[in-house]
């Protein structure tokens, strides 16, 4: 091999410098592009952080208003319930007429009708109503209250086609009118529940309370419930030292706490695998079992007993509500006893899925 001349060495050196320069150029370009992308991503994250901080700041400033809005939404969803039907209308009409001392006669009811709102270029779909033909006798003063105190009733109503004539009983009037009860189709709204009736539907259960036999009725005292309860639920104020809702499996060291929200969802699910009973329970802040499976248990009696204690309302701002769903997919009856819930403003709204779930308020 011949020795490289001085000229060849210089050429090789130039070639190496060229190759290094080209490599550096491409590497620099690649790294610059990557750094630029990282800077853009970093700026995007900074902007997102600022956006979230602003959202948190706005939420903190309007927290009370947001919670109040949630409550108002719940309240209006009960007064304009999505599951308003003939049963609710009949009961509401009876309660309304009795509230104002009106005589109660036959109450014919029309089929459900759609209510279309279209005013000031604003169109709202989803409303519906039922019309009841009312013929009654009522005092003039109470009739006037019936017209003006609509906001104080649990369902939104209106009165049309009024006809009245005096009677021989002084200030008592013979009155006939159309009583309209309104609902609104909103799939996201909580359903309206029966406060004092069995939650099962169908003509056999229309207005019946728990249908115990004489023997069972004698046993179902508060002491019997305390002794044989399978689950315990407590509902209290948001200022509770633990949480506003707590769920306990009787006989086990298991407590599920709530998230202390103005309106909080909670659920107990019961199912059956052959002869084995299984359960799980959850709130918006906790659940058991935590791996979302089911836990085996044995009922203390022939029925599964859920004891619920709800503390009365403590102060004006005490407005929190627990939306409790009880799902039963077992062959056993589930008997739910609600103790001490506020009669004027219940803290608990109970709904059921499955079968054989009976709710009694005491």
C-alpha cells in the first residue's frame, strides 16, 4: 500500500470535515425539531394548567351557587318529574284538594298530552301534562289559595276552564275546573319516588304499603329491625364528622363513606349465585369490594333487611340529598326501613331495580 501524499491527507481531512458537518446538520435539525415540539407541548401544558387554574378559581368563587344550582335542578326534576303518570296525578290531586279542605269526588283523568312551548322565538320540547276534571265544593278563601300557592306544592300544576256557583252554605262554592299536572322528559334527571307507598308498580300495588302477614307485622318492630338488620345506612348533614352518607354491612368491619356532596348517589346491589347471596355497595367517594366484585353474605332472616336512619334537617342551609338505589336480583325479599327522615323535605330519595324490594318509612 502506497503512502498517502500530503495532498491526499488534506483531501481526506476535508472529506471527514464534510461528513461530520453533514451529520451535525441533520442531527441538529432533528434535535431542533424535537426540542421545538417539546417546547410546543410544554407551552400547551402550561396553557392547560392556566386554564384549569382559572376553572378552579371560578369554581371556588361560585361553589355555593353551583351547589345551589344542583339542588335547584333536583328540586325542579321532582316538580316536573320525567316519570309523572296517572298514579302520581291521582295522589297529587287528592293531596291538593285535601290541603285546601275541598270535598273529594270522582276524579276522571285524560291521557298524557304533549306540551309544546314556543314563545319569543324560544322553543322547548319534552313537556307533557295530564288533565283531571275536578268537581268539588270549596270555600272562597281556599279556592283563592289554590290559585296562588302553586309554588308551595310538590308538583307544578295549573287550573283552566273554571266554573263556580254559590251554594246555600255561606261562603262555600260549587266549583268545576280542569286541573293540569306537568312533567318533563329529561333522561338525566332523577326519577320521582313514592314517599309513603310501596315502590312496586301495577294495579295490585297501586296504593298498598308493605303487605306483611299478621305474624310478620307483629315481629317488625324497631327492635326487630335493630336485631336482624343486614345493612345499615345513615344519612346526615354535610357537617357530619365523617360523611353525609355511610353504608355498613352488619356483622363485618366494613364502612363505605360518601363524598360529602350536596346531591350524592349511593347504591346497594344484591344478587344470587345458586344458593349464595352476594352484595356490593358504593357511593360517589367509596365502594366495597374495592375491586368491583361481589362479596358473599348470609341474611339474618328470610328477608334481607336494610335499616336506614336519616337525621332530621338541622338548619336552613341543610339541603343535601342522598339518591339511593337498591338493586335486588336475588330470590329473597329486600325490606327497607327508613327511620326519622324529614317529612317536609326528605333527605333520602330511594329508587329500586329488580324485584321484591319494599320500602317503608317510619
